[in-house]
C-alpha cells in the first residue's frame, strides 16, 4: 500500500506540467521564481522559530499540527473549464472607507491594479484578459462574509484581501463552502492561517515573526527586564501582543504591564502615570502610528526614559510626525528595506511610482506580489478554481518584489523580517542578509 | 390727566407691548431653531413639539358603544342564533322563529368570531381585544374556559379531526394561526400565516382548514402584491398549501363549497401599480371572487359589473347544496347572489388564458351573478341556516341582522339589536367611511384602502400633476388625531381638507363628499384609536431589556463612543413623544428621482409596528430596511455606529409604540 | 537545488491522497463480501451504497447537507438550490426564483411543531412552509448576518449560526436576539453550528470552542481547548481538540465536536472528554466537515470518507486509489478489519450525513449516497 | 347666507310657484307633429323631424286630447323635450320663426312662456340636463340628410345657466342625442371610428364625463346595427334606444336595449313584440316604459291610426291600447314629468387654457381586434395622427413605446387623435382612426389598442411612467377654435 502510494507520489512529484502545456505560458514572473511543495514534505514547526519560542517547549505534545499542509481532497480538478468566459475575474476585498485600514487598503489596491494592468498589457492573442472585481468591505455585521459570497456569485476564480483580520477570517470560512482561493496580502493576524482551511495563502509575514524578533531584541539583545505594553483595546491590539507576551515570558522576562487605549484618544494620562510608576526599561507599542507617536511624545514629556519598541506600523510617517524627537532610538520590525538594490524591487518601485506618482509601501508591494501569484496561478492552471487552488496553496517559496518568501505548513510567509531604528529622524535598517531559500541557492 | 398725558402713556404702553412681543417672538423662534436643529426653520407653532396632552385626544375619551353585529353562529337545529357584539363585549342569543333576542352574555375582549361545536353545546368566541378565545356553555351562556392566543383573533372555527377536536383561530394582529386542542384546551401549535389572517373555513369535514388573509403582502416596491389563503391540516398543524391571490387584498371572507371542493374568497383586486388616471373600468380596484380548487388552481372572477361596483366584499357563505354563494358588499349595502353552477360551467368551458383574464372582464359577472339583495348599512358577516333556507346578514352599522329567504331572495324580517346610533356623530361618520356612493360608480369606499381605518400595506400612484411621479404608501388612520398636517407632503391642514375636493378630483372622480358628511367622517377618524401592536398579555407591563435598550437608542443624544449626535439627527427631535412626530416636513434622504420634493411629512409612530411598508413610497419592506438599505449618510438619524443588536433593539422598541 | 515541480504533481497528490487510505492497516485482505459479522456492531453497517449525481437530476455536484423530514421526504441543501426527493425518486429543485434567498443551501432544520423547514443559505435564512418560502436577511430582519452556516429549531426558537453571532428568532414574538462576543463567552462572534441539547443549546464557535446556553436561565458556559494553541494538542482526551469548531451535534447526553484538527466527544453526564486525531486513532482524517449524532453513535463526515462510531468501535467507509469502496472496522482491542465493498460512496469528500435505524444518506462534494444497511435487526442504534 | 336672505328667497320661490304651478302627478310632456306637413326648403334634420307647427305640450291626467297645454307657445316649431331632475323645468328645441335657427328653450313644467337659453351659431338641438342642472345640447344643427356627413359636424356642449357654453366633444362625425346617466356621464350617439369620408359609418353609443373627458365607447361599436337614436337610461339597469337601418325612414325605427352590466354583450329587442315605428321610449316612475309608436300598417291597426303614446309593462307580450292618441297629431316623443334622483357630478380635472393633455397606454400590444390587429409583432413606437384643418388625418409625430408596450405622451387637446402602432420596421400593427380627444389638462389612460371592451388593467407598473412624457404639438395652421362664440 505504502509502496503504491509512493509510486503515485513519485509520479505526481515528477510529473511535468503536462496539461499545463495546453495552457498558455504563464504571464508575469518567470517560473524560476516559484518553488512548489514536494511529496511528503514536512514544514518548519511553529513558523520556524527556535524551540525556546514554542509553547510547552520542554515537553513533546500529543499531536503537532501544520508540520504538513492540509490538502484539499475534494473533487473539481477535472471539471471542464467554463466555456462562456469573457474575462478571468479576480476579486479584491478592500477595506471600508471609514475604517482605520482605509489608507493601507488604498496602497494595497494600487499594487493589485498595477499587477493587473501589466498582466493585461502582456496578454497574447487567445488569452482572456484579467478582470478585477472590487468590493468595499463592510466592517460591521460580518459583511466580509456576504462579499465573499458575492465574489462566488460573480464567478471569480480567486480573490485578494483583506486587511482587517476579522474580515479575513469571515471571508476565509466562506471560501471553504464556495471553494474560491484567497491570497491575503496584508493581514498580520497569526491565527488567520492556523485554521487548516486549505484555501488560503498569505504573502505578508505575520505578527508572530515580527514579535519573536522583537522579543528576542528586547530581552536578549538589550537585556530589558521591565517591559510595559501599550496597545489598542481592539482585536488588532489584542492579537498584536498576544505572541509577544508569550515570547517574552518564554525568554524569561514576562511583560510587567499591559495597558490599553482607545484609537484616536488624544491623551492617556492614567496609562502614562501607571507606566511611569512601574519604571519600565522597554515599552512595546501596538496601534495606529499617529496614536503611538502621540503617546511616545507624551511619555518622554512625562519623563519616561524607557526604550520604545513597536511593529511595522512605526514605519509610517505619521508616527514620526507625532512623536517628533521622542521617536529617536525607537526600534521596530519591518518586512524589508525599501532602499534595497534587488533589481526586481528597484524596477517595481520605478513602475509603481510612474503609475501612481509615489513610491510603494509594504502593503502595495505585498499586494503586487500576491496579485502576481494569483495571476500566474490562473494562467498556469486555467480557469478551474480547484487547480488554481493547487497552484496557490502548494507554493513553498516565491521570489517577489519584496524578496523571497517562504510559506510554512499553514500557508503563511515566514520569511525573516528586518530591524529598524530611528536615528535623527531617519529610519536606519540594521544590516541583514537577504533571505534566499536553499533550493534557490540560499543557505 | 390731560389728553396729551393720556396719549403719551398710551404710546408708552403700545411701545412696551410691541417690544415684549418682538422679544418673545425672537426668543420663541430661537428656541424652535435650537430645539429642532434647523437654523432655517419657518414659522411653526408651539404645539408642533409641545402637544396638548395625548390623554386629551378624542380617541382617549369615552365614546358611545353600539350593538354592532359581528360574527353569527346558527345552532345545528337552526332554532337559535348567536350574534357577537364586539363593541358591547356581549354575545346575543336570538330565536330564529320570532327574530327576538332572548339572552345576552357578557364576554369581555370584543367578541367577534363565533363557532359552535358539532352538538351546539359549546360556543367558542374569538375576542380580538384581549387576544383570547372564550368557551361558553350554550345552556346558560356562561363562560366556562378561556385560552390566550395570538394578537387580535378575528375568527374561530371548530372541526373534528382524526386526532380529536380542534379549534383554528386566525390571529390578525400577529400574522399567525393558533391551532387549539379542546381536551385539554391548549395551543397545539401556532403556524405562520400571510398578513392579517382574518377568517377561516373548514374543508373536507375537518381534514383541512383554509384561512383567508385580509391584507396583501409584497416583497418589494412596484411588485404586484398577493394575498394568501393558508391551507392547513388541523390534526397535525402542518401547513399544506399557501395559495396566492394575485393582486388581491381585503380578502376577509372565506367559504367552503360543499360538493364542489372549492374554497371561495371574497376579495378586492387592486391595481396599485397602475397610475390612478381614472376610476372607470375597475382602474383602481374592483371586487372579485377567488375560486381555489382542490388541485391548487386559483381563478379570480369579478363580482362587479361593467358600469357598477359592489365594493368591500366581506362575509361569504355557500349553500349546503353548493349551488349558490352569497357575498356581502359593505360598500354598496347589498348581498350579491352567485349561481355556482353557472360559474362552474363557465370555468369548465374556459381556457387557462380565459381564467387568467377573467378578473379583468367587468362584463363577465352577468353570467353567474343572479341577484343583488339590498341590505342595511355595511353588511359584513353572513350565516346560513343548516338547511340553507335562511340567510342571516349582519348589518353592522344598523345594529341589526337581516333575515332573507334564500328561495325567493326576499327579506323575511330583521333581528333588531340596537338603534343604529343615529345620534352618534362617530357612527354617522363611520357610515360615510364605509359607503362607496361618494366614488364614481360607487367604485370603492374609504374602507377599501383603510380596513378598520388601518392600512392596506400598499403604495398607490396618484396622478397629481403628472403620471408616475406620485407614488405614495398608504398611511394608517388609526391614532391620526392630533397628527396634522396630513398627506405625505403635509399640505392638508385638516382631515376635511384631506378628504375634500382635491380628493374627489384625484381619486373619487365625482362630487366631493358634502360638508356635513365630511365633518362626520372627520369625527369618526379622529376617534379611531391607535392599533395595538403588543400582545394583550404584555399591555401595561414594563419594557423588556431589549426594548429598554432600543428606547435608550431612540432617545440617545450621544453615540456609543460618547461623541454627540446633532440635535437635528436625533430620533426624538422629529419623532417627538407623545405621538412621536413634530408634525414638520423633514428631509431624510429618501427623495427618488420622480419625487417632486425632498421633504416629507414626519409620520407619527403610534402603532408603527403594524403599518409597513415604510417611508413615503413604501420602499422599505421592514423597519430594519429603513436603516440598512435606505439610510444614506446618516440623514435619517445617526445609525452608522449601531451594532446589529442595537438596531434589533430599536425595532423592538418601535414595535411597542 | 530542489527541482521545481509543477503544481499538477501536487494536484495529483491531492487527488491521490483523496483516493488513497491511511497507511498501515488498509490493505483489503479479502474480497469476500459474504463473510458473517463476528459480533454485532453498536451501529448499523452499510451493505451497499446507491449513488445519485447530476445525471440523476441533482442540480449540483456539491451537496452541503441532507435531512429526512418527519413526513418522510428527503431534503438536500446543494450548491445550486434546495432539493427534495419525491416519492417517485425524482429530485425537484427550488431556487431563488421560487423565493429561496440564495441557491447555496448550507443547513436545513425542521420545526417539530409545524413541520416548517428552516433553510440556512449563504444569503439569508429561508422558511419553507406550505410550499412557499419566506426569507429573512440581515437587512430586512434581525438576522445577524446573511451567511447562515447552521440552523436549528429549539422550543419555538429558530437558531441561526452566522459569522456575526448566533441569531435566535422567537417564532411567536417575531423578535430576534443575537448572541456574540458582546454578551456571550466568545472571543469572536463567528458561529458556525447549532445543536439542540437537553434544555440547552450548543453553539459551535469558530475560535471559541463550544458555547453552551441555557435559554431559561440565560446562562452560558464555554468549552475551550485546554492548551489554547492551534499548533498542537498537548494531551488527548482533555477537552475540545481545538477552538475552531466546524460542527457540533448532540443526542442522548453526548456532545460531538467536529474540527479540522480531529474529533471530540463530551459525555454530559460524566463530564468526560474523548478526542481522536488521524494516524493515532481510527479517525480517517482530521478534516471533519460535520458530525451527525443519533443515540450514542456519531456519523462523521470527513474529506476522506465517513466514519461511524460510538467512541469505541468504528466503521469507516472510504474509497481506495482504484476508486473502489472499502469499509474498515476497528473494534476495541482488535485488529482493524478492512473489506472491499461492491459499491462505494459517491465521493470521499463527505460533507454531511443523516441516518436512522434503517438507512443513511451521505451528502458529498460530488453527489449523494444512500446507504442500505446490512441485516442487523438485532442491532439497535441506541445500545 | 343669513336667515333673512333665506326667508326672502323662500318667499320669492313660493311666489313663483304660485305663478307657475308644478305639473300634476302623472303628467306627460309630449311632442306633437301635425300630420302631413312637408318640411321647408333647405331644411335641417330638425325641420324634417319637427315640421312647421310641431309643438311641445303638457298632458295632465286624465290624458284627454282637449287637455293638452302647449308649452312651446309662440314658436314656429318645437320638439325633443326633456325634463329637469327636479321635474320643474322642461327643456326643448324650438325655432321662433320658420327662417330662424333651432335653439334650446326652457319652460316651467307647470306651464308658462318659453325662454330661450342658447344662442348657438348654426343652431342647437337635442337638449339634456346633466348633474347640477347643467344643460347639454348638440350644435350646429346639420342639414337634412347630412347629419353624419356634414362638413361642420355637430358637437356636444355643456352650458351652466347664464354662462358661455363649453365644447365637450370633438368627434369627427358629430355627436347627438345626449342623455345624462345616473353615474354622471353623458351618453350620446356618434359614428364608430372609420377611415375618411368614404369609410363605412355606423352609429353607436359613447360616453364622456360631463366635462368632456374620458371619451369611451359604451355600446354598439361591435354590433351590426346601422344607426341608434334617442338612448335613454331605464330604471332597471338597461339602456333603451331606437335602432334603425340607414336606408329606412326614421318612422320605421324599432326599440332595443342593452344591459349596463355588459353593454357590448347584451343587445336585444326592448319589447317582446315587434316595435317598428317606435319614435321614442323612456322610463316611468312606476317602472313601466313610456313609448311613442307609429302603428300605421301594423296588423290590427287601421291605416288612419297615427303615432300614439303607449304605456308598456315590463315583459308585456303586446303593445296594448294607447294611453293617449290624437288623430290630428302624431305623438312622437313622450316623457314623464316627475322628480328623479339627480346624477352625481364629476370633479373636473380640465385646466382651461391648457393646450395639451396627457395620455397613457399601458400596453399598445394588448389587442383583441382581429380585423385591425396587423399581427402579433411588438410595437416599438406609436404614430399619432390628428384630424384638424382638413378632411384627411395628418401625422402629428411618433412617440416611443417602452419594452413592456406602455406609452406616455402629451398631445394637443381639443382635436380628434388617431394612433398607429408601428413595429421596428415601421409596419402598422394596429390602426386607430382619429376618434379620441383630450380635454385641456386631461390625464387619461387606456389598457391597450383595441383591447377587449370593459376590461380592467393588469396590475403592472408601466415602464413609460418612469420618464417624462414626450410632447407633440399641433402645427399652427391646423389649430382650430375650441369653442365658437355663441
């Protein structure tokens, strides 16, 4: 039995893209930038973090999940392609205009639209054009679920989005029924890909990668012992520090305080007084950049000298603007160095800037990469949602404009993130080698 | 004092008075503008917001009660009649031979629908005012039992099933049907009906019961409404079928036809989607008969004629031999006699297309309508003696029951219950309300669109200045006192103005109602109490937590996050208690491309839970849709911060008003 | 450098995995179908499957749910409408044109008092009564959200599991209540299943385990994964196997939790938990779409076939790589017995099951299977 | 009105009543025509019907020949009487001298001197009293033998006491024999729609509201009868009228009726016996029929016998004996003098001064006319024709037809309008000669083109009403005066 399976697997693994040859050659990135899963492959446990970051790391759990990828075992791959297609439709779930994520959503859209425009410009005769079906999310009342259903009704082959973690979760559960694959480009919620629903790929490194790096930096590198946490009092804040607190504790330095604030709150005297009394040597922020910048300044004015740490949102200019001098020395994680010299990135920045009149940020860049993966998958698999899923969800590595990505057993990008600090109002990226997968000649 | 001094002092007084008046006026205007949040508010009176006490409204005051006959039940031997007198909380027992009232029984709760058991030993009484069914012992007319049912039960039928005795009770206020067992007296199930289930009929000896739903339902604006006939199995309380009567409303009469397997419904065929450019040829509405066959095929045929109408068909009975049906026309004070054999032969010889179009052919009725029997005012309920030889007609506004010989179709006499209330201006106004004589060819009455003064749930296209640009949802007249101005554009300062010459020109197409009758009509209307939307069991009880939360949202001055809500956008500013209206024109972002103006009269919210659809043209199917589908930029109150729970709570609160 | 492999290989992997069976004990030792049962099983054994697909009149290959109503009619929720099987064996479809609020039907429940069907769709909740549909959506009613995954009717209240909370519609009062993270012990409002319990209602919550609600008392109790992490199960039989609940079912004091991480069982009398994961237990796959409870027996729908178990004995129906039907029986303490079947499930990706003492219906992603039981007159489904 | 004024008016009324006593109960108003008098040269239709010497008399019970009181005293000829609803006034057509024109006169039913109430150029005829005492009549009076082919066809006018007349009809072939129905409408005789001067004409019954709006076919349009005259509403839901063949003399008319419940399906003889020679028929307060019949040549009657007055019970098998006859006169028109229920009025939507009206057709494809229906094709536009400023219709323009067949347009008022439903290729699917008109400001609608008679509309929202109606204007040279100065 096992032998037979192995034979089958071997055949499967070695099989060239036989039916794919019938498809038109993939547009966009060349195939060398895609490395797919191998049979029986196991994946790094717990996002590839060192054992000391694992929960209950002293004992062997009864069962580990996500060491392999949950396959989709349902039918569909052999269903005939629809014959009445006028275009290849792909959904994009934006954030609602009144939502805090709106500006990030605009950047995301710019990246996606650029990818579509470039792909459609390079269509060859006989190839159907790509069509973007946009829906503005409804943060209230589980609206993302309705939109995910609408995408299916619109016969999309897959969709991109969304930024809000709750929306992404709700939409993902719908896709299990509608069998439409999602590529998420901007939700850092670690639990999003831990649901074992084999219809999702996330190209953005999640909070866990950032928080592990930050916990390591705060506790081990700077030897901080009294860590205070100030976070938004919503779901984003809760999930944003959940793993950090665990990691810090596992490294022997549990957070001394966890204080909450309401987004947009102009000042937080109570939280400041409480934190000042605790005399922390490190403060870890999670929240909107303008809020954090404002509070950072208020902390310094209150005479708090602790080091400031945060996540990728501190990259935002609004943090610097609000914090002013208080930003000096603040350290945070970011996904990549926008000044990197990778030709893919440099070329992308030039094209993006030509199209939109400004440089891309991480959300635009990951959205572009996510769209590229989706467009490539559709061209490679043809207009069949199940084969497109296979293309997307069996990806192990992808070299996008943001660099090489590595996808773990949950389908989340676990590529390492960078450390950044503010010096004299400038963002200084700490030296770090570009990640390259072994299969691509990396270490 | 010299004349000069007097003149000087007088001038001082005048100047002082003028100053006081100016200051007062300025202060009042400023107060109005601040409290309404409308800096450009035109001149209004204090009473727009500061209504004299709601307890002083006409419908709050005592009024004369009358012996208006409701349901009629005839004993199995035909000797005794039981007549429900809902306005008097009584049931009368009369001798069919002498036509004299023998006994009266007091039955609180507005007894309206009656039914007897097979032996005539128990009389079952539907009491819509107290949401209950009472059981009376016919030996002494004493109430021996009572059971609560849904809201406003208007009828009750008795049947024996394979699983025992059953009562089926249509609850017109809660849109459901209670199925009761008798031993013990308990509610077996409550099944969903259409809108306003009103009357029931037993079919196939109790194997099925059909319920007529008086009001039409329609899913969305500008789609044809339909009234439902709910057919259920009383033994298992399973709904077997829901027959749709296309474009029918006021379908409040139902009868089973022995031997033919038909269910007959009296109904009004409305044309609310067609601009009202005329009344002729049933353009607005016409009376009809719906024949539902056992195979589910439904055919509508007219009861009116090419040049005459017999509107507001109500009670309907079929003779025991299944050869004739009698239909009361409350608007024209006649009972129409239908030859069911002729009707059957026409149906048998007609094509499917003929049957589909039958209701459109105003000249068809002369094939099967064999007589029109004149009656007293507003004939409603009908009953036949068990042998079918006598027809009993409840002349509701004459406080009498007409007895007709079904062979000669000639009257045999009357059971006189009261004096008809000739001296009561409210009762006189109700006569104007129910009579169709004020409409061209007697096409319809006020009641045709406002059954019991309420709504028909439809939107009509009145051709005012043009065609198709005046789509308006019907508004309830219940609790209308003190809510002037009237009409959605707020142009009519009084009910007399509302129902006067303009109404005759746009709708009735005949001479206006004469002033004396118009005053009587207005008197009747302002004495109509609001519709009760809460179950009787909850009346006088406190609000539930959800309703309390909804009330807090209604009166909120700040959002959940503490930011203030502009005064002009607070619910209570425009929908100000006690009637929940400030009687001003408001713009809430609902103007459609063909609406001439963006502002509409702020409707009162008393009984709002029962008057859907909502907004001026009836675009909102439910209260929820006002804020989920038709709210734009928080123009109709600030709702963007509401959670779904909060919206649900608000709706629960509104249903209590 | 690792060779680039085409996703087709992976596609075949998926396909192969779907057709193959768990390694180890699955070789069909004999093809003898007539071998007598050594001992009665605590549940009926399927003798053969009768399969129905689009060619038989089903409106979609994907069947989401199946229910046999009290009047004996079989109702199917498909990806393309509600479907009923008439006495003549033909299928009749109802879609939006008939008043159904959306063609994708995810769950069906019957009101035991009236026989009305409540149909959970991906755009609202529909009621089928007397042959007519009435729909409730989040914009025209108090329904929390339009995507309704699960529906149940409990004592005159219709419960709808939606991503914005569990909606409870009181049929008599026509009023809605919503239970979510604001008023119930849920981290998130994402509800995906409802199961009527004894005087309580169980709500399967995505990332919230199972919430037990007593409507009379208005009380709540949450059952959560004791290790609190999605990445592993620390110890077996210690509580819900995961907080991500894909379905719940209850009967006769036993609560079952389906997840994509395995199966959990809670004995409400003894307050004890059992858990099963693939490879280490007879459970054929961790990916469980739903579970149907009857007596002490659970009918488990997985992406690799269907299992029937009382928690000790298992029968698993699957399809081998040649597309043949297999049944494997795991008795406590005994070696697994695998037998080939003359018939097979319509598809290995089973989404839902309905069963009684006489027959079972399997909804799959590629058709419908009717299970005819072996002659097991001595065997009661409720031991 | 103060009590004092009321008292004064009351006193004045009593005084007038004393001067002109009311007609006794059971009285008749009768038109008597002298036997054997030839009409004058250049006679009009009225001169032929009422030759010189014709008179209107009041007959009180007992109906004796010597008790006839002449109501048309001083006039050269008179006839065609009708009684006001209150039974106090008698209106009739008369001419003061042989050379003068026919006009409408009125006289107190109790007797007195007639007063002229119309001054219509070309004369006036066929008086009727509508709601609220409004006088309705036809004008001008056509030449003899040209009533339905006159280049100046008669139209109906309405005239309030002391006010100028309003033109009510614009039928291309004229309108005559008006009578008021109890629902307030005016029932009159006109020609069915036809094409041009050589088109086949036959007369039938139409109705309008008393402001001239909602012109509609009432009965006879689809029947075989050539001509109808003198329609009268009976008290039992029937409309009686005189039927005639166009080639036969008026004296050989017979009485027919239709039921108002289904006027297009119930045409029948009014009497159970042959009624050739019937000159008038009408109701009595007691429910009998009052008829004037010329029995010359009728079996059982002498050749000398002339037109007499008969009272016929419903369902009577024979004509029976006359209730009044006078060998010196032909008694051709008899009407009971009695108070009757006044018909309802109609709150007019006409806007004087407006030049257009609006017409809505719910579905121009809704047709059941096998002759005129050009096929089952769907119309995409409607061509509007008008009969104005010439004998032949001219095209006014076309208006679009919505996909559901509905059409909404603003069209000139006061002219006969015709409609051609055209398909996409311009083929005529349905054709309606100019016979319909709009009053100024009128908004009227129809179910379809040649839809079944007496049919109600389906309950559908016409797509055409979603947009503003298209307006078509009358060419200036085609404009005609709406109401001639009296």
